[in-house]
C-alpha cells in the first residue's frame, strides 16, 4: 500500500516536471503578450472616432446621460475636474456583449485589456475609453468612492440602434 502510494507520488512528480518543462518552452517561444482583441473591433475605422466627454465633478457626472449608437467607434473621455478622485463603475455596461473595449488611455500610459469593470480617475486627470457599443439598452454607472453615489454621482448610458 505504501509502495504503491510512493510510486504514484513519483509518477505525479514526473508528470508535473514534464508539464512545467513544456509550459516554460511554450511561453518562451511567444515574444508577444497574448492580448485578445474583441471580435467586434475587426474592421472598425478609428480615424472616424466620435469623442464624448464626461466631466467628473465633486460629486456628479456632467452630463449624467450619455447616448451612444451601436456599431460606432467612440472615445469616451472621463475628465476629472474635481478636487478629489472619482471613478466610474459600469456593471453590465462593461459586459463584453454590451461594449467592445479597445483600450483604456491616459496621459501616463495605455492599457490594452479586453475587460474592465471600473475606471479610476485621479483629480485633474483624464482617462479615455475607446469602445464600440454593441447592445441597445440603458446601463447605469456610478462612482464607488465613499458617499459619492449617495450625493448623486451616478448616470446612465443609453445605447441606441
Ligand atoms: Cu466620485
């Protein structure tokens, strides 16, 4: 019983070693990071991007209603004109069936990610969300910093066909 157990352990150890070796080899062969592009972004002409700006104030969004059209490329600029940090928590707005996110851009860098669920904007900073709306509907968003939503810092994105 104990012999069989230790043999099993040795076999598992060998298998693990093989998997690790294989994994290392595979990762080393790839020079580029594997960033998945949302399939809905294929063929989008970003030279025709529509810019929509939302001011983040202490404590409100202006405007607090944003209207976007399905299939159009947008640069949604979140401009924090307030004295404190704010964010935008999108919930189902950020679902990949609702928007196709190309990237998140700021003055200090760029994030290419296929999914985010909130965007944090420091005082006197801008963050751009490059996206294509996919699914018509009304999607609420809010600021999750303590007390801000209660003060009325929330809004709605209307995606229209
Ligand atoms: Cu806020």
